[in-house]
C-alpha cells in the first residue's frame, strides 16, 4: 500500500487543553479511516489540522513525502474537505452553488454543467437544481454539499460528520459511495458517531481516551 | 488502482477569478437590500447637509468636496464588514483556502466584486449629489474620476480589515479603528483633486497620486488580505 499522508509526533491543543499528543498516523491509499472519540475530544480540530486549515500543531505533516506547506497546491488539488458548514449559499440554487465549487476543482463550461447535473442526480436533487437553497430542507441542503464529492477527481476525502441531517436511505447511499470510492483507489478520513456498515476494513483512530 | 498516483491537477486561475466574481455579483443581485444600504446611506447623509449647514450656495460649494468624500468613506466602511462575513459563516471561506489556486487571486476577485457593488455605484451617483451640494460644474469630471480611483483603493483597504476581523464575533468597532486611519491619505488626495478642479488648477497631480495608491493597493493589499483571512480561519 502507498502511504499518502503521514504525521509524525503530531500534537495539537486548543484553549490550553491538549487534544492530540504524539500522534503517528500513516494514511494509506485505498483505506477508510474513522476518527472516534466523545464530543469535544478534538475530532474536528484534528481534521482541520490534517487538511491544512489550522496551523496550531507541532510535529510534522507530510503529503506524498513532501511537507504540506511545500506541496500545498498539489495537496489541495487532490483533497476534498466537507466540514460542518458545507459552503452552500441559501440565496443561490444548487446548480449555481456547484458552478463555483466546480470552478475551484478546475471544471468549467459544458464539462462542468454535465458533471454538476450528474452529481445532483446522484444525490437525489434532480428536479430541484434551479430552486433556491433556502426553499430546500436541511437534509436537501446537506445533499447539495455532498454533491461536491462527485466534482473533479479528488484522491482523498476528509469528511466531518457527513451523515448529519441525512435520511436512512441517504446514509446507505453515502456508505455505498464511500465504498465505491475506496475501491476505485480513493482514501477517506471521516468522523461519525454512526456505526458504518461497509464491507471494506475501517481503520479506527481513537481520540480522548488517555 | 489503475489510475496514475499523482496526476498533476491544473486549475485555471482566470476560471476561479471569474467564478468568484460572478457568484458574488449574483448573490448581491439576489440580496438587493445589502447592495442598496451604502448607496441609501450616501444619498441620505448628503441630502441632510444642506438642511443642517443652510442652503447658502457659496458655503455649500466650499464644503461639498469634503462632505462628499467623508460620506463616501463612511459608506465604504459600512459595507466592508460584510465582505467576508457571509463566506465565513457558511464555510465557503475555508473552502477557498483549500483551493489549489492561491488565495491572492480569490480575494482580488472578491474585492473587485465589492468595488463594483459599492464604489462604482457611488461614483455614478456622485455628480447628482455634487449638484445637490452646489458643487461647481468644473469639479464634476474630477469628482467622478477621483471617486472611481479612490473608492477602489478604499475597497482594498477595507478588505484588509474585514479579513482580519471576520473571525471575531463583534469586530465592527475594531474594523473601523484599523481601517479609518488607512483611509486618510485617500481622503486628502481625493478632496485635493476636486478642490484643484473647482479652483481652476490642473488636478492631474493629486489624481495621479490616487492612481499610485490604487496601483499599490492592487498589488500589495491582496497579500495582506489573504494573510488576514488565513489567521481568521486558523483558530
């Protein structure tokens, strides 16, 4: 297996509380990693450090053998981060929202339109593509954010509580998408309190049990 | 795992720039009240001055350049707080940070959109208010040119403060304290341009200084804005 993201002796703290200390991770391609821990144990903070949003850590963080600062642009081209706030504008329609996200991933013109329509169909928003997002339910807005998973060719998904506000059918679908993505050579790091029912092995990273 | 491991993904800088510009203009079009706020402020405050100072044309004409510029300054200040606020709240700003395209280009696009939505309409509105404040007609062209160039600098300066304070819940007062002193050179040369034109002198000198400010702002301010945004997200 090829190691893509590595941490050596990673420590991070927030408001004088140590959340993670001496963490040595070796994220390998084609695997699923589930970060576990009680509320407030630093799951989101760890994901923000891993994707390069937060610099409040000590230790080293490398992407394909290069430090994340050096390989920033390549790392971010291959990364897809889905946080608590999914970056969906209520005043815009799902399609308008995704046009911008597609542009960040390097898609434009007709190829972007096709990719966006395919992604919206996949997340079950076909027929809603032109209604404003404030008219959609919380779960549907969340699905607009999830549609980003199918734009561009990212190699690593970092998902922070992706199952929030999603119905049972949606949860099963998302699990299938994760499975298919991993089978295709992708890598997933996620946090969730939900028990994953995935046939692929799930590596667990447990926080806050000292 | 048949795909190549590290394919070089290239994202066009121009594509991201236009996508952000179009999205911000579309958002402003959908939320028109945000867009009209600074314009209404400019219009109302300027129309109050003749009532407060008295309708004496000579007196008003003397004060007009200063009034117009101070009110334009405050209108820009009022609108700069919202520049990054919505993007911060809904997580779009974090996604911009995670884009392979440098943040410099993205904040440049956002600031340009901000100018198109505040400074540009203020420029178009300024001759009307100049007329209201009895500004002599020789000053009109100079006023518009100085406004166009000056408000663009104001947008960039405002964006520095907005980027720095967006992570704070109550950043409004701090924002004014940070950026008002930086607005002062633009105010001085903006008023100087209009006064020179009214008095019949060549106004190209102060206008050129405003242009130099803008050139400096376009090249250097995005660095400061991007750094400020990074700090705000990083907590």
